[in-house]
């Protein structure tokens, strides 16, 4: 099972719109992530996103590029300060590939939890529009497969 952790695309400042939709740059980042995942032959069973607009927009753009709008699911527990333990437990039983679109510091804490068993052991910087891929063989532990930023994704210079 492969898990793709995606930080939402760049959002407009809260002063401009408190809902914080994606900026023009954020829309491009999100579409680029979708094209990157498509090039690397990702076929997710689920694309889960938080209840915040920028995450939902990012997920919808990715799902559109991948041609799987039926995969989209708004999910509680993906907000910036949410606890990662329930996700670690749920992901440990999943067998289908999944994309989680979320926020900092949650994504960094979840990656750390899955890889080390603690939210605090790793400190990963997730620029907007970046993708981290983890893989779990059977019901064993997780392995980091790759971590690419929006800049690398946009360049097309990374191959899996």
C-alpha cells in the first residue's frame, strides 16, 4: 500500500479572504501534483482532504487530473493541529493506495509517527504543493519512497 501525503497548494492570505482559497500559484501547484502522480502511474482508491477550502480545492484538482472524482472524500482529523494516532491506526489496516491532502504541522507529524512511532522524531518541511510517498508492505512498517517539492514537481525532473 502506498500513501501520498500532499500539502495543499498556496492559498491567498487571510486578510484577502478568510476562507483562504487557492491562489493562482496554488492552483498551478495542485494541478502539477496531479500530473506528477499521473506520470508516476498513481491510482488512488481514496483522496481524502480536510474540511478547509484550500485542501478541498487541491484534492479536487488532483482528482480531476487523475480522472477519479469519485475518489474524493472530505475527512475529519486532517486539520493542522489534529492528532495523528487515529490516522496511523487506520492507515495501518488499509490495503488500497491513498492520497491525504492536508496542512502543517499535521502532515509532518503524521509522517514522523508512521516512520518512527512518534510525532516529534522527524521534522519535515512541507512546502505548499509538495508530495511525500510512503509505502507499507503487508501490515509491516512504513518506508519513505520519495519526498518532492512543488518546484521539483513542476520541473518534471523527478522520475519514480
